[in-house]
């Protein structure tokens, strides 16, 4: 999953790696106020694993995000995002990604999968790049864009943008 990797062989040792919540970050960016500003928030990774197979197409990623951990630095905004209007975090405290079927994409990889939030599952591709194996751990950067309306969060049109850009910097250690 580096530039020197072949289209079918990942550059890290095959095996199962556990995502390290303490060394991983998840940022969410959304346009607000009719696109005039970008609101940034973070989520806490709860758990996850990366499976690296001999053939990249057989690799996969599983991750669970603590939906109740959303923080933008603005308590009023955070309460609104966590409310039933948006995340409905009290009823659905987890956001999950499950992906199998990894394929080469430019200098990175695409993991085809799905995201479940608010009890609704939608297809989502996770674009992984800047993948490095260092000192027995894997470090990578990944991005995806989600349409919040597909998860039933349809209120506040104009005030809150429809798409959410997620940016993940993760560290995975051998399981």
C-alpha cells in the first residue's frame, strides 16, 4: 500500500492488526451556514482491526467509532450533532465501518465497504493512502465522504451541509 507495492501484494506483513484508539484520530468536516464556513469536529475510535492478506483483494478493515464522542469545541453545536436531529447518539452510540475487497487506486488503496450510523447501513469506500510499516506497526491515512441524508439526518438543510468528509489517521499494531 506504498508506491513500491504491486497491485496484488501489500507492503506490510500479512496478518491481523488491531487499530490503536489512543494513537488514531478521526476528523469530520462539514460545510455550514450555506457553505460559508467549515465546521470541524472529532470522534474517538473505539476499536477496529485491519486484516492484511497475501492477496490485497482478500484484505479488510473493521472499525467502530464512538458516536457519543463527537466534539467540535462548541458545546451547543455538539449537543445538536449528538441529538436525534443528527446522529441520534443516545439511541445509536456507535458508527461502524466494515470493508472487504481492497484494490489498488493510484498510489493508495480503496476498501469497498459500508458504514452503519443511526441504524442505517450505506455503501462507502474508504480511500487509504500514505501507508507505512514502521517498527512493527502500520500507519495510514484514510478518507471518505458520506451523505448524511442517506442516514436519515435530513434536517437543517442549508445550515448544515449534506456531505461530511471524514479524515482518519490511524495506527494498527499486530493483534
